[in-house]
């Protein structure tokens, strides 16, 4: 069990008395942090309901009055392009008796009507009217507006929300991770994403932090995904071996990266990162050259799309985008969609196909990872050893030219960085 103290919310203790400074060491993490329900309750308050959390993308609500159902942790929200033209994040809960206001995943509407007692709200959140209004004479409708996420930040179409009334700006929070988002959008001839492929949802019986750690773990692919690499016969397995020049990186604030650009630059072949070449995507290549010029387009197509985990829930994995949603200490939903670049229809078609092959219902990659997540969660409860070890690559960590800590592609630089940030948040 987690170490306890009589302290409550001070000296590194959570509201439930968990002593986080005793459970997180520079290179070790106590197993109880993955399965203790008190830890999960503290995480909701200190991470999911206090910091910036990725919610959705503006391309999902392109038109006025569009909406999509989203979530911040277990809390359902509506991301709305409201009647005023603003992006709003409203809580999907009628303030009357707490009924779920909207059951549809997406749509276009100016109002939302509660199915229980027919209270109707504008898509700005304001109460428009009661059913049988004579029973509410003299009451102030403004007191019954929908709840909302008080702070919204948007960076190049990526919408984040925070339940905290104040705190760092989104751009300060993203820090060095902004460069990876910029790298991603450079792959579009128009510099924009258009997430139109729809989301798959994968439910996993495991703690969300196993996914958080794994997304930029370069140590496991050669083993967990070995069968995939054998089938594709693409040589991609070499990217995760001892001779790889790829890097792991800690951006700070819990953001981490698996940077394959050194390998792609060493090869110097445009679109090799996508397993293809320029002759197979002539329209895309032409559009990129028109947009950026031949030399810059070639550089972008060599570097490709990033592999980055933005704390706590946004994972960009070269060709697809994942959103982690923790439902319980032992249950997480992974929402995943194919990346779609504006102005690149031929490229987008192949992105959709590859996404279905890797993380679709019969996909190979996600099935491999999910098996590991659930095994990890079951293993966490085994009492001996109590501590998880994160020492790989300590002797060869270094600081890159931008001041970020980097290591070899198989090193645990990202995992140590994640837990350091986690400790700062959980221990105050």
C-alpha cells in the first residue's frame, strides 16, 4: 500500500494522505501509484482539474453552431463553436437535476434541450427557457447557465481547457513542445490539420500512466512490436536498436519526445519516414513545393511528422493522434484518429489506411501495446519488488542545443521527466 502520513495536502502529501515524496525517487517509482484509488482521486484534482488538458481540435467544429462531445478526465464536456463564433467548453450537465444534456457525439444546433424536464439552453450556455415557466416566476435565469471550463487555450487549432481560474498561459505550458506541433503542421501544404476521419475508442483495463510512459518509450518496440516489423520488412525495427541515432527528449512540464529526425536526415530520402517516396505521392509533393519552395519542402518531407506526448493526454504518433481519457484507476479509454493534412487528399487517404492497419479493430500495434498495459497493471499489485526502475541511459544523458535533456532512443529520459513533473504537481 502507499505510504501514509497524518498530513493532508502539505509537505508532499495529497488530500488523501498519500506521501508522494516518499513514493517517487529520481530513478524509482512505487508500484502503488498505479493502482491506489486515493492516488487517482488526487490526480483528478491536481492534474486533470487544475492544469491544461487537451480537449479537441478546431477542425472538428469548423462551422458556427457545430459541437462535439469531449471530456477532461472522466468529466464530459461539449466543445462548441457557438452562435457568437467563439469556441466554448461547456459541461454536459443540466444544472436543474443533473441530467446528461446531450447524448449525441456531434452535430450542429443553436440550442440544447434537456430530455428530462425540457430546460433549453443556447449553445453559449445561457438558459433560454423553462418548461411550464409559471413555476419559476421571479427567478433569475442567469443563475442557471450551463457550467463551463473557465479557461480555454488554442495553439494552432489544438484546443486545451483548464478548470483552474488562473495559472500559466497555454504557450508557456507547452514550452518546447510547440516546436513539435509546428513540425507536424509543416507537413500540410496549407499549414493546417483537418481531423475528419472520426475517432476509434479503445478501452483498456489499465492505469492511464502506463500509456503516458509508453508513448515515448523507444526501448520496447523491438520486442513488443517485433512481429509487426518482421511482416512489414521495412527496416523500421533498426530505429529502436542500439545503433540508432534517434533521440529521446524531455521538454519539461511532462512533455516528452521520441525524435527520429536524426535517422531520417542520415538517410536523406523524402517521405521515407512514411514508408514511401515522392513518386508515389506526386500531388502531395507538388503541393508542398508550391507552398514552401523545393528546398524547404524537401527538408520537411525528410523530417516527417513528430512522435510526441504532451502531458497529460495528447499523443501525436507520426500518422495518428491519440487522446487518453482516464475513467478509473484501472480503466482508460484511448481515442485515436488518423491525422489529416489540409490540402493533401492523396496523402490523407494513405494515412487513413495505415491508421486502420495499425490501430484499427484488427490493428497490430495497439493490440501489442494494450496487452503490455494490462499486464503492467496486473503486475503492479504484486508486492515484490515494490519499486519500478527507471535507470536506463543515466550515464549518457546530455543537454541539447535548446537546453532540453536528451538520451539515446532506447533510454528512459522521457519516463524520468514525466515522473519529475508528476511529483511537482502531486506534492505541491
